[in-house]
C-alpha cells in the first residue's frame, strides 16, 4: 500500500560550510564547520543530517537513499541561503540613478518611483522581478520595504508565497513630509496594517514587519501606533531607518526636540527590542550604541548604499563588540546591486577605513547566520543545524577566469572565501535551493 504523504528526501554533495557562531576577528575554530567533501541529508525541506559524504551516506537507510533526489555539486561551495536584512523592492527600477545624498535621493528618485505602486499591476510585476533576481543572486530571505500602498505588500507576499520563501515585509507608514500621493493617516495605517497582518503574517514562511519609513515621515501619533502594533503580537517585526545621514539626524532633532537623540525617538514610542532592525546606523552616539545592544535592537549594514550616497562608514567591528546584532544588506535601490557577494566586498573596504578589516570567515557569517540572528529568525534558518529549514546557495569559487586564475594554487578556505567576496558576484551562483528544492539553477 502506498504511503499517503511520502517524505521527500534530497541528498546534496559538495563542499559544505556553515557557521555555529560569529568567528570574530581571529577565525574561532569552534565557530564553523567545513566539510571539503560533505553532504546534506534533507527530509521534507528540513536538514536531517550533515557531515562528510562517506560517513553521512553510510548513515542513510538504503530504501530511503533510493527515494532521494540527488544533487551532485562536487567542486562547488554549499552555504546557507544568503540573508538581506534591509532592502526596498519598489526601488528596483531606480538602482544606478545619478548622484544625490539621502534626502535629495528620496525626493528626486524614491518618492516618484514608489508613487507608481498604487497600480497593482506595477506592484505585481516588480515583485516578481525582484524575487527572481534575489534567487539568482543566492538570497533566500530578506527584510523588505514595500510602499504606503497595501497592494504593494500583497504583491510581494504573493510572489514570495508562490516560492515558499521565508520573507518579511510591511506597508510603509508615512503621514507627513512626503508627497500627497504617498501620505497615509494614522487611521489608514492602522486599518491597512491590521488587515495585512491577518492576511499574511505567519502564512507559510511569511512574517509581517511594522514599517514606519523613518522618524521624519511619521507624526508622533503614527509612531505611537507603530509601537502599539509591535506589542500587539509576540512575533511581529519592526524595520525602519536610523542615523544614516547628518542632515537627516539634524532634521530629526528639529522634529522631536524633546528626545535625547535619533534612537530615543524610537525608544519613546516603544519601537526598540527583539525583532526590530534599523538600516544604516552609521552616526550613532555611544549612548545609542549601548541602548541598541541592551534592548536587542539590530542594525542592517548597507555598505554599497552608504558609499553610493556618501552617507558614511558603518563600524561593524565596534558594533559587534558592543553586542549589537548586525546583518548585511543591499538596500536596493540606494545600493548598487542585488548581490550580497558584491556587498561583502564593499563591507570589507568600509571596514578598512576603521583599520579593522573584516575577515573572510566573519564576512560569510554576516551574510548567513549573522543575518538570521539580526532578524531573530535563527531558529529557522542561517545554518545547517538539524531541524533548520534547508535553504542554501551553491557557489562556484572558479566561476570567472579571474577567480580561476587567482585560485590556481592550494589556497586555504579563508583565502578562497576572501577571493570570492572581492572578485565574485552573481556569476558564482550555480544554484539556489529553497526548502531543499532547486529554485534557481
């Protein structure tokens, strides 16, 4: 008699690397596992076993092995799916727009682009494009900004749900200091967010993020609503922006004169704590750094955007030492690429400004388990611990002639990882798997 719901198995062979904790600046030996000829055994989309190929294969019952889908990626590097902790899918069409700093960028490019998302067809087409490109770049999870229009959330969530992705997004809340076509009200935001939470939050692998764009575009009343929504359910997320640009910080001081600093605005309205993440966090005072760490609020490191918009240099080493959870982010469209591999290369360059160069193992931790921890999703994703969801990316370290020539010798793992983050890009992505299944090849 046929089993009514047979378990689906995949056996994946290749060079398997994942992280157990932050390797720090000295590549802590107990922070990662690397199997030069390794394997993943996946059952119904979850990691069931990991280890050297010969040993793992011997642990699998022959009748189960006979049922498994086999993926042979020998010579390729298998990592957990890359995690983008801060990006704007409606800005995909304005990436590579010329030369503005933050506030000019918003007015000249971002707001006109986002106004088009009142049309559900525009939202649906852009969401499909964005999700497809993320998978092509090896990204399997992201914290994504939609627009003020609820249909923009519906479009992104529908595209992610179709592919069974673990994604977060939310409707932007913005009731002042923006064009009339993009302004909502406190009542609009409450109605729309409650309906979207009911429609999407916890459906499959999706999560909803309360999304005030940033303090200057929300009234105190709307920020108070955001804080109430965050506390209304134990697993809702919050995403916004913080301390990206000196002019922005000065503006916040004018709008909220009774608050100590920029972070204190969010604290005052109950928007700090677990599952909150703030993009950029470049120009923070010591008291802000300490409060982010003590409350468990996370920072999204957006090096390509910060360089492109001339915003400054996030100090990843100092933030990590202070105890802040940090994830990597492309920030599209202020950033310059959908690729977290390219973004790692820029993160390294930014770290050099602080004379604290980002080591290669720590860099790839930042793009995987570090991002999962920043988003408080590490119980589900981020490494290959048994029971985790089997999202992973397959990378070809010799994808280009330049990489192949650079790696012609017997380089160490760290040297290969560093060469790939400096010379590599989306051409290194051989395949992206979601819950074990190939979503891009």
